[in-house]
C-alpha cells in the first residue's frame, strides 16, 4: 500500500470518528437539555430528527460539488462546517428554532463527509484492501460514538459541544496540509516523468487524492473523471436498489438506537449518569465486529476463494436478520443489564454490513462509488427524518409502550435482508 493511500485511510478514518462522535452527543445531551429548557417528548423528537434534514439535503449536492471542486476540497469544507456548528450550538440552544437550524447545518456538513470518503477510497484503495479499509472506516465511527457515550454523561452539556467541535477544527488543519502536500508531490512527480521522457503509467508515481479506478477494478490509479453523470443510471438497476434498500433497513435500527437509546434507559429503565456510560459498550462491540468482519470477508475472498457476491450477501444477511431479531427480543426487556446486552448484539450484527452492502458500491460502480453512496445515504437518511417524531408519536399513542417501535424496526430489517439476498450483484454495472 502506498504511503499516500495509507495516510488517506488514516485521516479519513479519523474524520469519520469525529463525524460519528459529534452526532452522538445530542441524544445524550438532550436529557440534560430537556430538563433545563422544559422540552416535551414531541419537541425532543423534532430536535433529534432535524439533523437528518440537513444530512439528506447534502448528499446529491455534495457529489455534484465534488465533480467540480474535488472530493478532497469538499471534505475539508464538510468537516469545518459541522465542527463550527457544534461549537456554536451551546450559544443558541435556548431557542428551539435556532437549535433546529444549527442541527440542520450540522447534518448538512456531516452529510458531505462519507460520500467524499467513499469516492476517495474507490479511487485510491486497491480491491484487495477495500474490505479492511471500509471496516476500519465504519468501525472508527462506532469508536467515536463510544467516546461520546463515555465522556458526555459526566460533563455539563455545553462542554460536550465545545470539545468535539474543537477536535474537528484541529483535524481540518492536518487534512489541509496533507491534501495539498500530496497534490503538489503528485504534480511534481508527473512533471519530472514528463521532463525525463518516461512514459510510465500512473501506477508508477505518487497518486493524487482525486482519482477513479479503472473499469476492470484492478485498483490502479487513473485521471479524475469530472463529467456530469447521467443520474438515471444510478436508479435503473436492481443491484443498486438492493444496496439502497439494505442501507435504509440498517439505518432504521441504527437511528432508533442512536436517537432514543440513552433517553429510553434514563426515562424508562431508571439509568443514572454513571449507568448511561454503559451505552458505550454497544459501540465498542460494533467497532470490534466491524474490524473482524472486514478481515473475515477479505480472508474468505482471497484465501477461501469465496465469490465476492457470496461474501457480500453473507455479511448483509447476518447483519440485517441478526439486528432484526435483537429488536424483537428487546420488547421483553425490563432491566438495564439485559437491555445493554441485547443492544450490544444488535450493534455487532449491524457492523457486519460494513463488509456487506456498504462495500458493494466499489464492486459494482468503482468509478462512481461516491455518487452511488450519496444516493444510498440519501435514501438511508429517511429513517433519521422519521424515527424522531414517529417514535415519539408511536410511544404516546401506545400509552407509553415501545413494542410498536421495535416490531416496526425488525420488520424493516427482515425485508431489507430478503431484497438484498435476492437482487444484489458484485459484477461491474456502471
């Protein structure tokens, strides 16, 4: 693996760590904030979901911007926007409408992140290393959520936003230096080759960050393709819709857990601030499972000679069916420890998707992985729009019972698993 590729994976992984840590703050902070500002359950639902309105808006916009300005540049702006939004939040939190506005802005910034990273990975990470790269990337997100869950319950809520906002601002400094230094090195290497009369291929020089893979998926670097894509191609194939639907199903459970799990433990199972730190445990399990899934998937492909499609279907099937079963088991939970254990299992199953449908973008659309992931992430953000107010409404209409919430989550997971198993592909499509 080239040094520039290694640095790219590391910095993108850290960016996803910060991204996930930032979005996990509010579900914990809102317990203190709701008591301080007197928010109802319905208002809490709308505040929790407001992030997703900005997130879903940014997906296609960000991909179009990347085709014009470059994924590395857009990623820089993305992290800076969401970090400043985090830092400013405590100053405007007493006004619900301003808070929702800044949550939308935070979601917009964070929504630009992963599509840019997927585009960079598709162009710079060889096929034989992709499952591990995506495994580390997704697992870093769960580590970020873990850190938030460990730290946030023990500090006054404004400092949660100040600290994590500062981390992102610091990251932009290192990324800015790395990105432009790598670009300049690549340009100078190309000039030296031209001046020396060397007709070597792009694989012989330091690769720029904004590249695409060749059509045969061999992981070699090619020049960036900045043509505007025909968007209808990205919604015209069932294998792409299999990814989109699986991503939607996975995120439904993820949003239920991320948005409501701390409040559920605090309000319905009597967890105090120390016990809320236990919400970090499921994220730790998710991180371990994600890394393990990446290594296992690559081993099955390279050593056991499984087909890529078989591995993607296995990981996605286990991830969605397993999480759905955990949602059903959660209905009967009445105490803190079983609740933590079941959510640990659910998050572990969810992590398997990093080596399943989340890695499938680079298999079937290596030159357009950023665009296909943006579309997938847009569709998969719909649960984020719905889970806040819909969950609050279901609980209120059910006289405080959460069974409808968990049954619905399980059903969506099962449907997603069936669709992916029957319609997915690992062959190049676009």
